[in-house]
């Protein structure tokens, strides 16, 4: 019995020590209060900090005349915040996530992995098998020796020491976290290419920019549209407005939400996870957005159809990998689909309602929204 009391006492002491250490991280940077209690974690990066890091990096990129994609993950690897500046494509977007995950796995800048491959090319096979990406741009977010998250930046050509994805992320961390951010890792000279390097590389560009009939603020335009050969891809500004309105609406209802906005190709445009959301909330928001993109319908339609199936067979949803909880809506503006939004986590007053509020505020009467039956016996709840 005495041993049991000693063990319990030791456990309590360790918990108290952990709590005391966690308090060394400034409260404004991490989850706190009821949101932290809900997920039992007072040491993970909060939405406000992630958003500030992303916006600081985007501001620096704009000053350089380049575009970037930026991903912020918490210390469990969950998406917290993501932005894809206009004109970024699949490789730019996915590498931002890969760099962030490499920094999370190694608890170090992803440039260290890149430098290791420069010094020993044979090491790359093992690193690939471990899921590590040998490219700079991923940085841990460490405050008072506590890892609270990671950031990954992709999409721009490097010009060190003036500019690179890593420099963008590092400057943002210094601006948001402060001077305690670790200095940049040394750049090693690239290894010599063993290939002759004289293979002809074709050019693939259009002389005519893609056209759209939609207002310029709704879609990617100009050079950005030319980069992706798409004049009907939702702009970052419009995607962020949808999410911001939905976020504020959820907060006004005493709730929280996870929000994804995808383009027509299914790539991330913007994502944010409000404080206190867990993996299931985050994951379902993405699945709803992806389902509404594939079906080109609100997920609430498939949800109702499934309930109305007298046999209760989820054949269609299973075969086609659909997620039928309401909260996903294709973004159709003046009859043109430009992306999809997915909301998860409850949002205080229903996920679909949250998405609708964001869409109405962003596009007004131009947007197509779900219309429900008017009779009380036919209408069902949204959310």
C-alpha cells in the first residue's frame, strides 16, 4: 500500500512539474482555458499564433514579389492553419505540408535533412522510407524549450541569403515568437549534378490568360491564373473571408469549428482550426469539403438520401468514399463552381449553417445555397 502511495505521489509530482513547465510558454501563444482543458493540452499552438505566422510570411513574400504556400501544424501533426497564395499549384501546396511534417518528425529544421542528403546522397532512400522530405522550409516552433507546433513553407525559388521559403518562415517566427527563435541552419553548397545537364526542357505556357466572367475578387486572376491555367479558381482572399465569417459566427454561438476551403482541383486554398477542436473535427471538415467537391452537391443531400433509404444500405457512400455528414457545400458563384467548403466540429449552431453564413457574406446573391422544403414535416435540421 505504501508503494502505491509513493507511486501516486510521484505521478502527481510529475504532472505538477509538467504543468509548471508548460506555464513557461506565454499563454497568448498556446491553447489555454476551457479550450486547452477540452483537449487536455496547454502546450499546443493556438489559432491566433498560427494565423499571425502565416500572415507575416505572406507579407514578406508579397514584398519580394513571389507567392508561397504555408502550413502550420500543432505538435500532434494536426492542421491548424493553411494558406495558398494565388497562383500556387499542387507541388507548392503539398511540399509545404511535407516540410512541416519533416520538422515535426525530426524536431529540427528540414534543412538539416537536406544537408544530410547533400553530404551523402545514399541517405535519401532511408529518409524517404521514414517519410522525411529533404528540402528546406520546415521549421519547429519552439518557445522556452517547448515545441508547440511546426511551420512549413513552399512555393518560391530560393535566393539565399536574401530569400527562400525557410527565410520567409524564419522571419515570420522572429516577428511572432521573438528573438529566442534559433538561427538559420548553414546552407551547404549543392552537390554536383552527375548528369550532363544538356537535356532539352520544353516550355509550357499560354500566351492568352484564362478568362472568367466572375468578379475579380472571387477568383485567382492575372499571372496567378496563368500559372495554373484556370480563371475560375477561388482566390485566397475569398476563401479567407468565408472562413473568417464562419469562425466569427461559430464563436457568437459559443462554439468552435474547423474549416477547409478547396479549389476545383481539390487542393487546399485555406484552412483553420479553432482552439479546442480535436482530430475528428478537423478530419471531418476536410472529408465534407472533398465529398461536396466530388459530388458537386452539399453533403446534406447525401445525408438525407441515406436516411430516406428504406433498406439503410450505405452502398453508394461506401463505394465512392463519400462522407455524408452535413457541412460540406460546393462553392458555386453565378452558376460557376470555383471550389468547396467543409466545416466540422459543431460550430455552435450547425456546420452547414456556419458554411452558409460564410458563403453569403462573401458572395451575396451570386452564390448558390441549399434550399430546404418549406413544410415542417419535410424539413430537417441543418448541422
